[in-house]
């Protein structure tokens, strides 16, 4: 029987801070398939994430038995490549000042020191941030735009650059993108649409460059809307979910589990010939050219 088996593989999932987002769905699927998982968690949410885990606030159980366990939770701020990039006000911020080693380079170094080269099979980038996400692109400041692209797109380049040398040949990198990188989605502002367009383009270029350099694959999943903590910041997420439910090719909305399963496939040997791809996991919404009208629904 064909099986999706990640036994003996290790994954680093960057951007898990609660159990509501796509990162959690991806972690669940990877653990279910047998992978050992480490997560990278943004310092501002690290404490609450650890406390929520300790207090049993998250359902860790897996279908078919077993529980989600993390090999380690690393503090990670993917907007900073090295300690020299961290500005004074962030370094002194109360959520950062007791932490160390949270830049991309330092996290990669800590994996190398602890586990050695070739310690990683899977790298997942499921993070985004845009300080001006509620502003239209046309009203976004230069600083807001660059911050969105830095945290949400360049962070992926930085992670592949720094984690790539730790990955085994045939390893797999997956990120999360959204349709607003290809089409106009009103309300997805602050430069986030530009960041997703960059992320998708970089997926193709990195697939070639990291493929030739380390023999690893790079793909991105374009997911439908999910009422995660980040998505709630946009302010229209519940309406977007309902809009998709009505207008997607398959009536309904995708879940975090659907995205997790697609990520597990991309990270598994079953996906060995798939790279440079933007895989839509959105019930086919991206394929539609007009909203479903009442009179068409009967078809
Ligand atoms: P989420 O809130 O669960 O995940 C976003 C994570 O990014 C959070 O854990 C946050 O702490 C982390 N983060 C923010 N800035 C960071 C930084 N500088 N360094 C490290 N971590 C940082 O929300 P989500 O919606 O599941 O988002 C995960 C990914 O899925 C994002 O790339 C998002 O754009 C993408 N996505 C989301 C939707 C949706 O509707 N929710 C749709 C398509 C794609």
C-alpha cells in the first residue's frame, strides 16, 4: 500500500504560536506521519504559547492515538538575520530581553551545534507580519511596505540560505502564501499582497538555486482563508470564509488539516519530483472567474 511515511525525519516549523493557525495544522500532520518536529516561535507570543501548552489548553491528541510532542521550541524572530540586525528597542523590549539566540542565523547555528550538519529533512515557513495590514496598498508607507516584505518574504530567503546547509539532500521546504499574491483581494493591505507575490516568485528561484546547491525542493501552498490570529488582524476574515464557502469550486472551506496534509505530501518522498510549485489548497476558489450566482448554483 502507498503510504505517507515521515518516520525518522526531522522538521523545523517556523511560525507556530498557538493552535489556531496553519502552522499547528502542519505540525499535526507531520507528527502524525512520524516526523520529529521542532518549532520556531516569535518572541512576543513565546511565553503564552509555552504556558498554554503546559496548562493543557491545546488538544494535543492525534487521530489514531498518540500526542503532539515538540522536540524543542526555539525562540525565532525571522525579521532578523543576525544579532547585529536587532535594533536596541527590540533587544531591550521586555518580551526579548531575557532571550538570546532568536535570529535566523543563531537558530540555524544552534541546530548545527546540537545535531550536526544534515540534521534537517523538512523546513516550513508559516509566518507573516505587516504592521500596516489594515491600510490599502495605495496608503501604505515605505517603512510599512518594507517591513511586510522583510518579515513575510525575505525571511523565507534568509531561512533557506541559513538552514539549507543543514538539510539532507531530498529535503523539502514549504511556505504558506495567499491568492492576493496573484489577484486583487480588497483588504489584504500594507504590502502583504506584494510580500506574497515575492514569496511565490522566490519559491521558483529558490527551487532552482537550492535544488542545484543542496538537492532540496522548495514549494509554497496557497491556502484559502482561515480565522487564525494573524488573519483576524485583517478584520474581514469571517466574511472571507463565508465568501469562499459560497463561491469556491467545491462548496465549502478548507481546514488547517487540509493544508497540513498537503504540506506532509510535499515534504514526503511522494513529492520527490515536485518543486518550484504554488499548490492551491482552497477548495478550487482560485480557479473561479466569477462569483457563483444563485441561478447557477443548481448546476
Ligand atoms: P498564525 O497567526 O497562526 O501564524 C502566523 C505566525 O507568524 C504567528 O505564530 C506569529 O507569531 C508568527 N510571526 C509573525 N512575525 C514573525 C516573525 N518576525 N518571526 C517569526 N514568527 C513571526 O496565522 P496563519 O494565518 O496561520 O499564518 C500562517 C501563514 O499562513 C502565513 O504565511 C499566512 O500569510 C499564511 N496564510 C494564511 C491564510 C489565512 O487566511 N489565515 C491564508 C493563506 C495563507
